[in-house]
C-alpha cells in the first residue's frame, strides 16, 4: 500500500531525492551562506563533496548513521536497493545537475488511466484547498473550521462561478496542488517513528520527533517549490492532526483489528510514533480554546486525509475531531498521546547551577495547545522592570509557539539601572561630549588603549556586571539542560536573545556542542546586542548546533556594551558592536536604528520583522532610517 495514493513510485523516489539534496545543501549553508555560493556557480570543492577529513562522509546529514534520510526513504516505500544511490548522489554531486530533473519527475503524471488521474487530481485539489484554509486562518488569526468547509466542501460558494483555476483540472494550478501533496507526504515521513533496526536495513533515528535539520531542509525545499512558508506551517498542523487521528483510531481498535501485513502494522506504528512528539504539547488540537473549531474543519477533511495517509482510517479522523470538541474528549485524546506534564511552563529544574535563583518559562501569544510543531524561546538580558522581559517580544507576529525565559530578574534590573545611572552621570556626559565613547569602540575593535578616565568612571558597574555575566553563563547551561530533557517536546527550537539574554543563548549552544551529539534540536538562533567575545569563544562548534540561520545583530553605536564588557576582553572583539568573521554566521548592522543599548527595547519587533526569519536565505529588509 503506497504511503500516498496520489504519488507514483517514481514521484516518491524524486521527492525523497529532493529531500536528500535539501539536507545536504542546508548543511553546506551552515558554513557557506546562501548567496555567497549558488546553484549557478561552480561548486566549492570543500563543501559540495565529501571532505578529505571525513572520507566516509559520516559527518554528512545524509549519511546512514545520522538517521535523517533512510527512514524517510523507507516510509516512502522506495526500494532499499536505491537508497545508496540517493545518498551518494546527494553527497557527491553538484545539485544544479539534478534538482531540476527531480522536480520535473515530481510533476510528471504516469499514464495510469483517466479515472485514476481524475481521482488523484481530486485528492490533491482537496488537500491544497485545506492547506489554503489553514494558512488563511493562521494569517488572519481566525479559527479555520468554517474556512475548511468553504474551501474543501464548497459550502457557501457558487461552484458554477469557479473558473478552471479553481477546479482540480485547472492546468495552471495542478502543479501547486501536487506541491502540497509532496510536502505533506515528506513531513509525515520526517516525523514518523520509523523502526529501521527491525530488519537491518539502516541505522535508527538518533532523535525522535521533528528534527530541526528536517525542518530546515523542508524550508529549502519549499523555496525550490516556490511555496510560501505559512502553507508549510499549515501542513505541520495538519500532519499533527493526522498523527492524532492515528493514535485515536489505534486506541479504539486495539482489541479488535482485522489482520494486517507486517508492513502495514509497521507503518501504522510509524505514524503513531509521530503522534508522540511531545509530552503534552501535541494534545495540540484538543487542548486549546480554538480546538473545537479546528476539529470541526477536520471532520470535513477526514476522507481526504485518509486517502493521503491510507494507514489511518477515516474513522480515526472523525473520532479525533469528535473527541476534540469537548472537554472530556480532550482528556481522552491527550491520554492517547501519552500526554504528561506541562512542558516548559511546568518544568522545575532538577538541579540549580551555581547561585542561580530564578529560571522560569512564561507563555506569550495565542499559539499554545494548537498543534504547532515548532517552538520559540526568547531571552531578555537588559531590563528596568519585570515588564521588560516580556514587552519587547509582544508585537512580533509569528506562528511559533512562544515562550519567554525570565531569569535572575534582580541582578538584570540592578545592572541595567546602574548603567542608566552611569549614563546620566556628569562624568559620562562629559565623556560623550568629548567623543571619548567612540574611542571605546575603536579600542575594542582595533586594540587601542582605553582612556583612563573611562576605566575609572565605569568601575562602579563592574561588580554588578560580573555577577550578571556569571549568572548568564550558568543560565545558558540550564537552558541547554532543558532542551536536552525535551521539555519543549521533540520539536525544532528557535532561540532569540537580547543583551545578556543573547549570551545565555550562545552559552546554551556552546554547552550543547561541548556535550556532543546534539545537532537537530535548534533550528535558528538570533543574537541581538550580544556581549560575547569574537575570539575567545567556541563560535564554530556553536554554529554547528544551529541547523538553519545564526544571526549576529550589532550596532556600532552601542558603546555602553563596550564599556561594561571591557575588563578582560579588550582586544578580542565583541559580537554586539561589530561583524564577526565566522563561516555561516549572518552579520546584520542595525546602527541606523540603534543609538544605544537600551534602544533595542523599543525596536525588537521591527528588527525581527526585518530579519524575515521565515525565509530560508539571509535577509534583512531595508526600512526607513530613524528620523534624526
């Protein structure tokens, strides 16, 4: 039985090969930013093929030992004899010679009869309309239930008025419908808990659930297919619902099931494994206030999803939708996922590191318990009151499930207040008037000696700064411990830190690297005004912990960061005030916006919006410079 009845064996092979190339290219872009080397240029011999330092290619994301590619190929029912060829081609070949050909294969239909073609077209059309409805709901922040009924069933619309583009047979749209089927199928394959060890066909997956490297590869693949990322986010929610339906149906039919082949039972286990992505977070559609509206839409969509993932019966989708519609049912669905605990917000650290007294996650935004398969943790490190840990992040619109990390509030506020008092002092005002603060920045960057007056004037900040630095380093290790325990669920994480919060994020990445084998947890990381030295830190190992974009946001006007961080790192450079020359790190200069360290507090939303983090490639959209 095929994984998806809409895709032929050749199309599934082409889709698997495209994912393999996307995995390899995404890994290359960890070191070579997209744009500095493209498909239209000659390949870099140090990145495009297997390195001489790793002749067996074991470091490649496509290698069998990584467990990222072969489980997907097995889920797609690709002949195991073809697996080595896919792996080798992705690892050693120039992608520009293959990607276009595989894309054409995906869109080519086999001559399997008029009825089969019509049925396939109907299914892909229904799925695409469902994705559109879910994406529209995400974009406009409305429950998609009614949108599902309008898009999938045509309720409330005049079907006679639809043109060819709005019908399954519309030639111009048929490719778009196929794209949705391919992405839906590949994501299902990525999150399925595939048992590779059962018959010795390959290495098992190292990390269960949704690996950050898979999400980055799918982001690149969506770019190749010219699919907006919000549609991929819609597909993620739908795949979560599919996994829930599988688990619910399994629960209902556990005692009386018809005989199935070993393969069917295995594949059923795979999709149910996908349902166990989190310890409570993928009660998802059943857990939040918007759940009944979403579930109502999935009642209408059940036949389509059943056809696309045949191992899940339509009754499973119906049962999931019915159960999600009321409180008692929500509990039942949550139980079917093995849901336990309260994730990040309910976590209590088993051990405290050093003298850290405060370490607490708080929810932000409306995207909780709604089937989101990616998480964002935001960390402030400069604040004058408790609200400053939350307010800078509130206005940023994203479909991620978001949390803030509030840590050592007392020390952060004490340091921020001391810096503010210093800036208001007569000594500081005199130094600014004399232009000495620009000397501070040039001193850090160029290793010139600092004026003695600045060193003396800033000494009273030192004790508070030293404590805050010590705590940020320890909190970074604690954050790494949280991620390793999987309290965020087995879902890709985006980490964003500002000021000392950026140092927390960096130290988290550094700790993950030092412990080893922790790739696949963090998808993206953004360091804003980071008090992190350029030369004396493990930047390259930390970069490897981030599957996608790692961004250093800096301002050459942020002299106060130089003053407070001067003590032992005078000649080593500072990420928060300059570009850093580390392969694969994006450097974004916001000097036109940021006049001082505290300016970030009011500019966070604008900076994040201009970064356009949902794009695969490095970007910082231009904006109107601040008025003088």
